[in-house]
C-alpha cells in the first residue's frame, strides 16, 4: 500500500505540531494555541499562514467530521489574517 504524502512528511520531521490544539476548546483558545505553536520570530503574516497550513493539513487527513469542520474554520480564520497582513 502506498504511503500518503502526509505520512511521509511526518516521518521526515517536516511538519509542525499544533501544541495543545483540540476541537473541544473554545475558538479563542484553539486559535491562540495554534498561533503560539509557530516560530516566535516569524511575522504575524508568516505565523498565520503557517498555522493555517498546519490546520489545513489536519483537515486533509482527519476522518472525524467534527475535527474537519472546526479545523477548517480555524484555517480559514488564519488565512484571512494572512491576507490582511500581507
């Protein structure tokens, strides 16, 4: 069976952890943790883009419908911030 692209990225250490992000937390807490898990010397634009991409990766691989919906809304939120701060 062929590996999915995300499995290869995880094994190679090319992914960033969302450090404490959970679908059961309030939106403000989830988004704070996702943004805080990014590299500290990044600009707000780069942090938001990185967090959005990490959450979009989660959307692409999860089979849990609730996680997919919540992660997608958070990813869209971060992509909107990245677009505004360009």
